[in-house]
């Protein structure tokens, strides 16, 4: 994006969108590497979705989706859903209808579990799925 | 047991002048030792004897002291609880005091944790149990596996207790055959066959080629999947759940690469990008799996690694 190697169409995704901070990209990167990747994903999301709102709390204070640390694969599904109630409430309260998740685990929990369990009525996309759906394919190749 | 006092207080208690107390101490009539902060200490028995002499009621007495012998006589039968021995055990869960000893037991972590209360446990209790040496109970508990190692508790903790490291240590102390769910099996499979789900090399290569042809027909004319292309700029890993269950999802990244005219490749072996050793607490396996990715980078002369997670 910075080098203008791709052009994004920001008219495709019109729903109010929000960005989920994966614990490993944000809070845990900040601790492990001294840099939390909080803004990068937001810059990309906003480039595709001009209508954007943040959940509260966000960034370093964000709540986990409930499926991290291998929990998506664990045989403790009721606990995982219970855990996710806070995430579900955050999404509901911010009013977004599109949630961008830049992590496989988070996306699966949001899309395949919380969306149904808590009747969120949201669309969930990977960050790269959003970019892929917004990218303009150069005509001459 | 010692009775600690200040000269002025003792003088008031016995109704004598402060200098009298000092004289008694100097002449050893009152056998007391000087301590820090102008305080003195004497044996409680000496204090009680002195009180007897003056006919006053002692503020403390021997019955108030819990004798160690007495402690030993408290049996399991009397209390219904095994006696917890403190102080003699080396805590093998901690690398240093920041893992637990510095905990103030304030409970901030428990307030921050979305699953506090599940199974009657929370991060504060886990840290406390670890400090008290209840290792077996913790290793057997399923709680550290329901924790997502999200770090929310740590972010809130005023003492920067290494709660996530402790949770992971608890996981790593589980015998491997008792790791819940498929994650250890995935690690073992990855070590054996190069990916968590054991997808055979030929199937993988065929799938990637097939999907590439689809993408070319759909949106990206001329696209072919660059498998094992030496000298590509980026080496891309793959999450095995995609070729296994959601193959079309791989095309999203590919389309972006196509649009950006990126130079990239996927290796034919050891392409797994999900390192479950991180979650199962298996450092050795993690190292081996990361090492294989580095080997691929070198073998294919790539400049950078992209883990499309
Ligand atoms: S890391 Fe574990 S204990 Fe701490 S807040 Fe997250 S789920 Fe709770
Ligand atoms: S927040 Fe930190 S200091 Fe407070 S109880 Fe939890 S671990 Fe201990």
C-alpha cells in the first residue's frame, strides 16, 4: 500500500466495520518485541472500510476472542463460548456489522461460534480477505 | 518468643521512670537486647516474670505463642485438611520471583480475566497456588488450558507478574499423552510429516496447482502457483487447516500477491505455519519446526518470511 503496488477500492465494503486486535499481534507482541501491531491492521482496514468504529476497550486493553492459546481446538467448548461473551458484548456495543480479524483463531471463533451463539448478525473477514476483496486487479498483466 | 518494647512504653506500663528501665537493662536486671529503631526485645517468659513481680497483667503471655511442636500435633484427622509445609520446597514452576513471589494478591488479574470463576479458579488463585507449591494440583487442572494466554491479566497486574509464562509452564509440565485436544497430536504429526494434519506431499502439490488454475480462470489471468521457486523474495507458510478444509481461502493471499506483482513461493515440504508447540508448551518441538522453516528459507534463497496468520 505504501509503495503503491496495490490499489484498494474503498466503495465495496460499506457496512460499519470494526477491527479485532488479536492478543498475539498486539498486547503480546508489545511485551515480546517492544512493538504492538495495533495501528497497522487499522490502517489497512480503514483503507477498505471508510465507515469504521473501534470497540472499547481496544488495542492493549482489548479482550481476547476466547479461542486463543489453542482454545479453539480444546475440548472445552462451553468455557470457550462463555469466555467469548465479553467479545460479543464489545461487538454489539460498538454497532459494527463487519468485524475484521487478522488471525485464524480469532476469525473462526468470531465467525463460526460467537456470531451464532450470541446472534450478532455480523460478517467476519480475515484482514487479507478484506484486502483481496478490495484490491483492484491491474488490467494489463 | 520475644517481647518487643520501647523504653518509654515499658516505663509507662510499670509506672517507673524511663531511666529506671535503662538502668535495669544496663545492669542486666532486665535481660533485654537492643534492636533497631531504639527498640528492645526480651524473652516473653522474662516479661511475664517481671509483670508477676509488679502484680500487673501481662499484655502478652506464653499461651499466645504458637509452638512449633503444637503445630505438629495438628493432624489431618482434626482439620480434615493435609498440613501444608511451607518454606522447604524449591518451586520448580518459577524461573524467578517475578513469576509469583512478587504477587500482592490484589486480585486485579482475576477482575481482568474473562474466565475468572470457571472451575472456581482465576489467575490470582493460580499464582497463589504456585507460590504455595501446589504443583501437582495445578498440572492436573484443566484451567491453564481454558486460559487463552491472552495476557489481559498481566497488562492489568500492578506487579508485572509473569502470569502467561506460568500458565505455559503449567501446560508444558503435563505429560504429553495428557495434553487435551489435538494439539500435541498435531505437534507429533508435524515433526513426523511436516504439517499438523499429515497432508501428503503429492496431494498438497496437486491441490496448490489446481487452485492456481482456478484463480487464473476467475480473476488473475496467467496465474500459476509458485511451488518451490528458488530465489523468490518471500517464503510463505501455510496453515494446514486451509488445504485440509478451506482450500479456497488460500486464494485471497495469492490474489494480493498477483495484484502487487510480488515474488513469492511455498515450499513442498515443511510448509506448516502453525506451531502448536507454542500452545502445548513444547519448546523442543517449536525449535525443530522453526528450524525447518529457516532451512527452507536458506534452501530456496528467499529474502523474507511471511507467516500469513
Ligand atoms: S492470560 Fe489467561 S488468566 Fe490471564 S486474562 Fe487471559 S485467560 Fe485469564
Ligand atoms: S494482579 Fe498481579 S499482584 Fe495482583 S493478584 Fe494478580 S498476579 Fe498478584
